[in-house]
């Protein structure tokens, strides 16, 4: 996995600061500031992150296509790796968003 590489994964957890995305054996952080170009609302009650204007959302189990923006891979323990993601570019985001833009 390299910086700027486009990867596919599934949201494994939602937190107040973003979503954790499972990519193969590792989890990456999709910070809420890197999801959409609009204000974001995090609803921990239903574990969902939603754009305040568009209504686009991701939640646990959502398929997400994103770009790697930072990485620190731990070869001995891949689960301890730190990977940052971004979904703000065209062709990235939840599966439903990508289809809407085509």
C-alpha cells in the first residue's frame, strides 16, 4: 500500500472523529474532515456519519473507496499500522456516491 493509492474497504467502526475502514489485514482511519466537502454530523446512536447538506452517509458495513494520504506500516503487527484515508476526490466515497456521480 502506497501513498495516493486508491483502496477499497468496509467501515468496521464509527467514532466521534471518523470511521475505521478495514482494508485487508489492516484498519485505516477516515477522519471526518476527509469524508466530504461539507459539514459532517456524527450520530453515535446509530453509528453513522452524514453530510449536513447532501445527506450522503457512511455507517458500519458501508463499502468505501478512498485514497491513502498517510501511512506508517508495522511489518511485525499489521494491526498496529497507522493509515490515513481521504474520500473527497471524484470517484471516491461510499459505493452509492460513486454511482450517483457517474
